[in-house]
C-alpha cells in the first residue's frame, strides 16, 4: 500500500525546532523560519545537545554571522513566495526592511557566499514553487503565473524551461502520468 502526502516545510521545521527547544527547556521565541531568539543564553551543553537533536532532521545551527544572514535572506524569500500579500512587495525593499541591512549589502553578501545572485535564487525558488503547485493543485498555468507575480504565462514558461529543461505543460504531463500509474498499481 502507498500513501501520498503534502507538507509545508516552514511549519514542519518550526514545529521540530519548537519541540527540541521545549524538550531542553530553553525559553525561546521563533520569529520566522530560521530565526530563534533565546530568552536566556543557553549553556554550551544545551547548544551541543540541541545541535545533535536537530542534525537528525537535517537542520543545522549556523554560527557564522555571514552564513546566518544568507540563510535568513533565503528564508525571507521563501516566506515572501508563500504569502499572497507580501509577494506583491518589491523584493529589494522587503529584504532590506525585514533584515535591517541595505539591499546592496545583502545582495553583495549573498553573491559572495552563494556564487549566484538573489534574483537568480528567486527565479529558482519560484520555479520550485510552480512545480509544487502544478504537482499538488489543480491551478492553471495562468493562475500559477499570477500567484507567483509573473507578468505573463510566457514569462513563467520561459524561466521554467530555462531552469528545468522542460516546458510547464510537459512537466504537468509527466506528473499526471506518474499519478495515473500509481493509481493503476494493485494494492
């Protein structure tokens, strides 16, 4: 027997983080994905144990401030893509406001650390999100393009093809065939 599930990575990670911090009785406040404020400074032993507990789930504690800031940029972009209202904001202004740094600084740091631009990262994340929507919803390409703030379906299609090597229609066909094959398999 097989079962298909869908999940929200932000909620999953926040829940795991909250559970592990609560288990160690470390008072905290989770502000956004990837950002935790401690109500008291955890001991070295608590941090080591937390790190070990989180590693089992593929979650790492970032101690390097630059790497931490780059991760916060990525998390903020992911949150933007998930939020229908925030998605309409200009990325540069939103990142600068949320992270309290100039966009020029954030952009340079991101490029130096990841060897790609924030703009390219956004394209990759938007295409990933478009794939997720195509695979898990009944939204049309027009609705997906609108939801991801593309100027047109053609713009989405061009970026999708450049990134994946497939047109969105071909991707949807593959997903549909895989679902059909799963349904036809005997239980």
